[in-house]
């Protein structure tokens, strides 16, 4: 069962939070991808009694208030506020895709309050000589737009954010056959569609602005060193990921010497978290030593 809640922030914003699992189990805070929403997080039934999963919409997605001046420091503060609201003393972060990159920054900012970071399919934008060559055309084009034409980026993205179906189709065109086989399964198809619908539910202009803001955060100079990150870090990546190749994992692992790198054979970008291997992913790589 998924429970929806809202947290009010001092600056007038509201955060939408989805809660799954057992409230007395170890808590994990899930950071969704870009595009994405809190609905992206899925807790397999096999581990539902071992995890308290809290996912949330970042500003401009789903039910969270938009914020034109959002920063990674504000993201870390939001994570801390969610942890406080749900009585979570020790923060464990599970970040997917862009959410994995943001989780690393949040862990650096939150310091010893974060004990674990698991990053699945994250981009190594700041650790590869040419990250665009190791990404699908849709992703590389968005990064390039954020670097070269940030003022026009939001307007350019409105063609993608018209509605969830449009965004879903654009994402499908960039995915591997392994991913498409997974997201076309009946139950998962609905979940993926719901994620994209929530990512665009505030309208094309607001959604495009949220996407543009986060893309600019991603390509901006990185200030959060990984070499001395106090948390335990696992980087996980499917070797059939076409949205972001496995070279991203290799670069992130090299930049964080105490991390563990896990390459999943035959997995794509979404399939590790949504496919039949998701339960094993949780038990073997996420929950270990939790």
C-alpha cells in the first residue's frame, strides 16, 4: 500500500511524499530521475516488510510546489525535513538516474546524518571527458542545451512536457530493448505512465521549467567532492543501458575510491528497479549492511 502525504516548508513550498513498506523498518529516501516523480519508486513485495521507502516529488513535479531558484543545498534541506517529519534518524539515499547524482550532493551536504548512498544508473557528467558521447541523443541534447542555451532551454523542452503520453513516447525512443520489454509489461506499463503523467501534471510550462532548472543544476560546476564522502556508496548500472552507458558508472566509481561498483548483466536503465530482478537488487545490493 502507498500512502500520500505532504510536508510544508518554511518558504511556503509544499512537498508531496509517498510512503511504502513498514514504518518501523530501516528508512530509505528515494530520489527520482529526470524526468520522473515520486511515483517512480517501487518496492517489491518480497522486501516490503524490510524497508520503509519514502519517495518525494522535487519542485515542479507531481504535487510539489515549483521553485525557480531551487538549489542542491535546498534539496538537502528538503531531505532532512522529510527525515524529521517521518522520524528517520539515519538517512539512507537511493537515487535513480539524475536522482543518483543529486543523492551524492545531498549526502555531501548532510554529512554524517547519511549512512548509505545507492546510486542506480547515474550520469557522470563531471567525471567523463565527453559524457555526451556516452548518452542517448535525447539526454545529450538536453545537457547541451543546458550548457549552451540555458535561457531558451525551458521553452525548447515544452514540446516534451505537453503531457505524460508525449514524454513517455520520447523516453521510449531512447531506451534499450531490455528496458522496453520491461516497461511494456501490463503492471509496469501503468506505473511508468503514471510516473510520466505526474512529471508533467503541472502543465507544459511549469514542467519544462522544472526540467530546465534541474538540467542546469546537473551541468553546473560540481562542488561536492566524492573522495571523502563519509557514507557507504554503491554505484549500480545495467550493462545494456542505452540512455547512459556503463562508462558513467566506471567514472563515478573511479572518483569515489571507497565505493563499490556493481554492473548488472543484461539490464537497461529502468529495468534494474522495475524488472523481475528488482527484488534481488534490493536484497543483494541495496539492503546489504543496511
